[in-house]
C-alpha cells in the first residue's frame, strides 16, 4: 500500500475510533521482528513503549523492519514504514512527514506521548538516512 492509498483509507472512516481500529489492524499485519533485534542497539529512544527499528541498506534504498510491545504503536510503526520503506536516503530526508501525518489525522488524535514516540521513530529513520548518505 502506498501513502495516497493510506490517506484515502483514513478518509473513508467517519470518526477517530474507526481510524484507531484501522491503525491497530495495520499493526497486526506487521511482520514480527526477530528476537535477536529486540536489543538496545535497535531500540528507538523517546518512545513510551518499546520500539525497535532495523534498517537494511541496498544500493539505492533503505528497507526498515520494526516492532513494538504495544499493539497501537505497532500500527504507528506500520504507517511510518509505509511512508519511508524502500526509498533512497535522499528521498527519506525530503519527505514532509508532518503533512502526511496531518492528512491522516494522527497529530491531533494521538496522545502527546504517542506523538513524541512517532516523531522519535521518524528521527531515527532520518539518522539512518543521514548515515547512508555519508557512507556513499
């Protein structure tokens, strides 16, 4: 699913409770992360729940896998990965994620701690992209 389809899906729902359930459903579809990656090395700091993001670098793209111990957060990870997965480091750094989150209604409907955690995930992905750019 691409971002436009995700935005369309969110627009279909009439209230936040339906969107909330959709986010949880997205989290249930997220591939579980292998236990060997659930370490401090891959942990995202700044999240209330435990969150792990693992990048895989290809010549022109970065693929991310992620997981959490909280079902709603797993859904947020799924959304973040839909936005950033399999893009080049330059594409990742140029994405206006605030605009996408606003279209999805995430900014105003998540608790401050969930929003902070979501932005911590975005920052971690951008750090990986920065590292990939410097490695080139």
